[in-house]
C-alpha cells in the first residue's frame, strides 16, 4: 500500500540498540521504529529550542546574564530545600 510518509532504513551498532531497548522499556514504547521516531523528534525539538535560547542570550550583556544566573541558582536552591525538586 502506498504511503505519503518517507522511509529510512537504519543500521545501528549493538551498543546503540541496547540503549534504544532500554529507552523503549523505560517509556513504554513497543516498536523500534516508534522509539527512533520519538527520539528524532525530541532531538530536533531540542535543537530548535537551543537556537531560540541562544537568540535570547545574545540580547543580554555578560553582566545581565550573571545577574540572571545568580537569581536562578538562588531560586533553584530554595525549591530544592523546600522539597519541590526530586532528590
């Protein structure tokens, strides 16, 4: 049956397949193709998000970034101390 989706034939090393198998089990995924597709989409989203983040960072001076970092670390520490983050 014809499909409008693209096909990718992929051979991977045994170590990568072992990692993929662990990923499938951890995330309740039943097929290799489904796991690969999910990982591809997640990585492409992460690349897009990194580009957006870098565009934002470029708008600040080093001093402003240091101030933002200090505030963020203080708030993160507060969340951890109050049990809002997993140990």
